[in-house]
C-alpha cells in the first residue's frame, strides 16, 4: 500500500475516484473484504457493530445443532465449552499486544470495568490475596482517590462512581491531558479510554500509564474503540488492567462478550469484587468458602455465555495472518483519504472536522460536526452510507480496515456533500 501520508496529498486535479481504485488495487488487506457479509451499502459503523464474517453462521449452526442439539451437556467437555473464556482470550491477546494467559473473555464491558477498577484499588491498598502494592512497593491503605476520564463513554463513568462508593474513594473526573498533573500520593487507580468515543482522538497510553505508575497507582484502560483497529501494546507498555468489547472492530456480533486483561505480575493478588463459582479454584467442589483460582481465571464469574462466545471465536478467524501494523497503516490511509475527499467535495463551512490531524492522536474513526447532524445521518443512511450520530451535532464514520475500501471512503464523502448541499 502507498504511504498514507502521500495518499492524503495527491497532486491537484487528480480524480479522487480514480485514486480510490488505485489505492484499493495496492491494498494488501483488500482480500479480507471477501470474508465478510457485505452489500452495496458503504458501512462505516464498524466502530459500533462490526460486519458479519461470512463463515460464522455455519459455525454457529454447528454449535446449536450438533454441540447443543446432539451432544448436549457432553459439550462442556467434548466441545471444550468449559475452557472457552481463557482459550478465546488467548485469541484476542495478540490483537492487543498481550502474551497468552492474561485475558479472559466473558461478561459485558461494564461488568469487566467494575471488576478491574475495584480490584485495582484493592491491589494498591494491599487488600488483594497475598497483599502488597500493585505498583511493586509497600501497600498504601491511605490511597482513596479514583481518577476517571471525564470524557469517557457514560457507562465507565457510572461504574467508576459505584466503584468509588464501594471502596470509600473520592472520584475525580479529569480529561486525559489533565491526569499527569493531578496524580498524587492518594491516587489509587486511574480509568482511561484509549480513544474518545465521540471524536476518535487517541490518548497517550504509554505516557499516561508511565505517569500513573510513577505516582504509585494502577492504570485501567478501556480499549473498546481501539482493539482491532491499531496496535495497543498492553505488555510492552506495562498496562496493569484493561477491558474491551468484541463487537466493534473485532466483529464478534451484537452483544458478544467482553474481555478482561490482568497483567501476569498482578494475577496472584487480583481480588475480584465479583467472585463466582467459575473463578473458584475448585468450581465443582461446591465449597461454601471462596478460594480464588490461579491466574487470569480469577476474572471469570459465572457460567460462560456459550452461544455468543463461540460465535466470537469463529469471528476471530478473520484475523489469522493479519498484521496489526498493516491494519494501522490502512486505517490512517483511509481516514486521511476520507478527510481529503470531504475537503474536496463539501463546501467550506458546512462541516467541521473533530478528528486530529496528527496520526499519533487519531484512532480509526472520523468525527464531523455539522448543523442538524441527526437528520443528515438519517439521509445518508437512506442513500446507502451508514455511519452514526452522537448528540448534539457529531457525525461519526468508523473505518474498519479489514473490509472498508478506499472506494467506500470516496463515495461516502461524495454522498455527504450531496446531502448537505440539498
């Protein structure tokens, strides 16, 4: 593929439709498009719900008809249902830069945020099994502050409020840029989003994680809007705990289970606020006393949601042989090209881009502010361009590199101009 920076600066007068075809011919990920169920719609809402991988229906039919229908309860062992949460976690791991044995799949993003944030406070205070400070020093029982991203998706804020009440902490909402200066000896945990869900702005995961650690606190990251769209580097950057959904860029399907990452060095002291029989060291012992399982299995709670979990496992096959660096390169090229097309087609003053120009600050979506954005998006969808709208005035266009083409980007910008001008 051409350098995305050169793709965003074609020579004057170049026909953008021709350029889109040229970029699609050079795209090393273009072959992946055939692995999804797509139609003539330009689908730019994969940042809310990913497209269906074409082989998933047959795999799910097997789960229903053979594993459930004929094997029935035997499938917990013969079809390896019981180990699905950690097995599928190991499939997610390389997509977010984690070694095996650190991710467990199950529950919703909200539930996993709660588990991670409360456990982080307990770890820092030395309340987890085995004691000690999560950052490697002495326990800090006096730490009584949780910092939360003030621009976060609402559910993270709600969960943070509840976690603060449960742990006796005060809650401090701050923008990510404000966090380093606010960290102090009373900070226990910091909950941040890797990318802003409205604008797609990418936050500095390595730098913010290092700042949190320097203050003796733990970092919890929400990866919902980056996993599957760009390299994350959880292990490389020393992230403590992370959560994410699987139905956006990972294409796991509506309501597919989320995942929880617990850094290996913290697992023996990870004290979940939701201990369930599936996280017990002896789940079938039916003992009244709780004793946590070893490793990341402590992040499990109850019976796995097998149908949606195995649909996710099948969906993850599309990632076989895919380089996250290639995904990131195409993501940046697509968003650069779309923004160039918008600039070329849409009369000045009708939209304002909220998307950062700098690649280091950009996720895999473009956010445009315009008057009457809700009505504009309805009309775009009627014209076969599907994005979404966030109140009060933001159009969001998600670019999923595995199946979105440059021709899609050009057409979306052209139709947007036509809708706005009409």
